[in-house]
C-alpha cells in the first residue's frame, strides 16, 4: 500500500487511533460513551414521535376525505362572485355583513 493513498484506515491504523483516543479521553471515556448512548436514544425517540405524528395525520386526512367525499365544495368561480366579494378579494374593502334584502354598496374612496 502506498503512503500517498487515502481511504479507510487499516487494522494497525485503527489500533493507533484507539490508543490515542484512550490517552486523550482516559477517565472520561465511560462518560462520553454514556452521553453518546443517551443522545442516540433521544434521537430514536424523536424519530418515533415524528413517525407516529405523521401516521396520525394521515389517518385524520383519510377520515376527513371519507366524510366529505359525498359533499360538493361550496366554492364559486370568480366569475360568479358578487361585487362586494370582488372588492374584498382585491383588498379594496372590508367584507360587509349583508342580509338577503340589502344590496352591496359601492366603495367610496
């Protein structure tokens, strides 16, 4: 093996790296291992929580789709909007409460 080649360390290289790590961390090595283990456990718990949340959201979405599958949406096309709805959609006026007998008033500006 050439000394200029880079790649994964071989057996002796790992042994030297391990000896240096033992010299540097010595007494703190069990502490580091414990902290690393706790971190991995917390990470796995977080992943499980996210998976459960995604599955729950998927189940909720299926229930909503199943409940509304027979109903048609009540949205109208912009061509069918009243004058007041057009003004509100363009940010020109506040929506005004309307009764069936009241006609929309033009915006004064």
